[in-house]
């Protein structure tokens, strides 16, 4: 709702605010539920930036 309401305030619902085909998407997909344990935010599976999957940089 936070992103949807912000897009509505900017009158940009056609390209922002929800995850739909054709919209700009930035999202982090996690392997574990961050509501169960805050450190689960570090269990990153995939990062999607502007509709493209970002490659992980190996150290």
C-alpha cells in the first residue's frame, strides 16, 4: 500500500505502485519471512531492478 498510495499521489499509477506487467519494478525476493525474524532480511534470493534480475557479485 505504501508504494501504491505514493504512485496515486504522483498520478503515476500507469507505471508505478504495484507489481504488474509493463510497470517499473524494483523488488527483493527473500528465502525467509522477515516478519518472523528481522535477520531474515539478509536471506536474499533475487533482486529485481527495473524489471531485470541483478547478478550477484561473488567476493
